[in-house]
C-alpha cells in the first residue's frame, strides 16, 4: 500500500505480553502458547521505513502529540482511513 505522510491510518499489530508472579510450569507453558495480543491503533502517519512505522494522534500547525513507533515486524495490517 502506498502511503503519504499525514495519511490517516489504522494499524493492526501484535504486542508483547508479560506475566508477573509465580506460577506452575504447566500454567506457564499454557500462557507461552497463547495467541498474541492483537492491538489496533489509529493516527496520522508521520514516518515509515523498513524498521518501524511512526504515527501521531494529534496534529497542530507546527506540533504533533501522542507519537507512537511500531516495529514493522509487529505490524499485521495497515488500513488507510482517509
């Protein structure tokens, strides 16, 4: 998909998960085999390269807010919203 800077996009991506505390080995094996945590994030595309995609939640005249970088290997899909 061809995207330009400031396109509004929705990214579906796999997040890391962690579990804190003691648990039995069978329980830890079950958690290790669970599905990935699938997330969706929407924003304006600021930058994209082979390593990551950066989106921002807010745009002002000369400012941005709520910047998020998502590693390319974690991205499952990208959908252009506008």
